C-alpha cells in the first residue's frame, strides 16, 4: 500500500491542477468575504469564508483526474498490473483524495486566520467570543471544519463510485457538480412532494449534504432537512461507507 500511496501522492503533487485549485479557492474565499461584507464577520470565520462548497467542487475536479480520467485514458491498466491487487490501487487513490481534502481545509483555516490578522475585508473578530452553540468562535471554526471534512468525504465516496461506473471524466464531473449544487434542493423537493413517508424520505443521501450548512445555520436548514445534526452526521457516515464499498466492489469487477 505504501508504494502505491506514494505513487499517487507523487502524481498529485507534480500536477499543476491541484495547486491551481488552491489559488482558485483562496480567490473565491476573498470574493465571498467582500460580497458578504463586514456584517457577517463571525459567520465568515466560523465557515472559513463559506469554503465548503468550493472545496467539494475542487475535490470533484481533482478527484476525477485521479479516478475517471485514468479509466478514460487507459492508464489505470498498467497501474493495476504493477500492483499487488486492485484493492490497493483503489484505496491508495481514495486516501490520496482524502489527504488532499485535509490539505484544502488546512489552507482554508490558514487563509481565514490571515484575513483576520489583516482585517482588510471584514471587521476584526474576537476568537474567544461566545458565538454559536455557546462556544468560543475558534471552537466553532474548528468544529465546523471537522463537520465539513465528513461532508466532503461523502463527496469523495461519490466521486469514487461514479468514476468506477462511468468512464467519461466530463460526465463524472458534471454528475457530482449537480449533486453538490442541486442535491439539497432535490431532497427538499422530495420531502415537500410527499412521494413517500417523510420518516423514510428524509434519510435520502442528498439530504446528508445539508450537514455542514445545518451545523452553522440550524434554524433554517433543520426545517428542510427534518433531521437533527446528529442524525445527519450518522447518515453521512453511513452513506460514505456504503458508496465507498459499492465503488470498491465495482472497481474489483470492472472489465478493463
């Protein structure tokens, strides 16, 4: 596993795209800070300048190059033949994408701290001031980042699954981008349409994308998700495991 993981990390590090995506994320964070203004300084800090959605989208773009693009170009075939087993290749790619996820969240925290050391686009904040959940703002930021790591890992599992099903890099990106931007709305529409018992429908996988946003805005999103934070957390973890295992099964049986 160590050899395959090193190989995947080496390829990721020497591609221009992952580093370019970091620059894009920083620019988008600054734009969001300017757009929301100084009124929402505490919320911007807690959410790391609303970096959740952009991080998930960047994971889709970079993750598709790790999985689906190699299927599309056929470069995954010699990679599998050189490895001990397919499972090693699959999980090396999954872990690489998860480590990139950690890296992006770390950069988001660093940028948030820097933007508050030099408060050019928002008001200075007190890191120890009590904010949401009767916790200091710095704890809110760390907790929200931890929650978003779980939400974004769900997207990683979706990338792995769809990449193993679909060989087209473009289709994989489009599918997962639609899930990110429209998943929560689709879940809300399903609940409003009463297509089935709400007690069951509310556990659909699209609803789990509300985890991060509901954590920092419970009053608004709980009305549409109909699940508590803890329920969304467990649902996200379970779906992440299921999608990963299903993607792994398909990867093991996929004809190359």
